[in-house]
C-alpha cells in the first residue's frame, strides 16, 4: 500500500525541453540507471525521527474529528468504498509529521484537513453513477471535509 498520493504534474515547457536536451546528450539517466542522490539525513538522525513524531501531541478532540472524517467517507453516498481505520491511522501519522514540519509539537484540525487528500484520495472509490456525473474521489472528499464540523 501507498501512504500518500502526491500529484507532481507536468513540467513547464522550458523544463521539458531541458529534459529532452539532457536525454539527447546522454546526461539524463536512463530507466534502470540509479542516479546519485545525496543523503539528507544520517542513520542516527533517522532513528530519532520516530520518537520525535510520536511526541507530537494529539488532543482527544482532534482524534474524534479524525474519526468523524473517516466515518463520513464511509457514509458518503457517492462512494462505494470509504476510508478504513488503517487510512485513519495513516492520516494521523502524516498529520503528526506535517505539524512537526510546521514547527509545532501538537496536531490541529487543519493538519488533518491539509493532509486528507494526499492520504485518502487514492483509498476512496466513487460509485459508477457518481463518476458518470463527474464526481472524483477528491471532489467527494472536499464535500466531506466541508460537511464535518471542525472542533473548536
């Protein structure tokens, strides 16, 4: 399973021409060739990340909001499949990481909302009728996020 779905999109026209130029000139690695990537963290630093993220506090009110969001996807009429408890755990883990990257040691409801699409969209399945009417997983999720009241 994948934890997140990240949309990369297409490059600008100039960047795309540069890709073709590098490929033509042999300076772009071909499929299967491993590019050289500099590490951004060492093994000791990586070992510290787990406990650091576990220390990011999550109030019970935020957990209840998380459960309500996940349950709302399962109740959504336009979805055949909603999000599972495992999806909820993934959203919680990613929201903790997002909060830490934002410099906080606590999760707020906006963290869940911010990370909901990358974590949940690929786990939701619209009904055939919904798809025929132009509904995507992302659109249904946006409706869910708008409908579930945010705790104060």
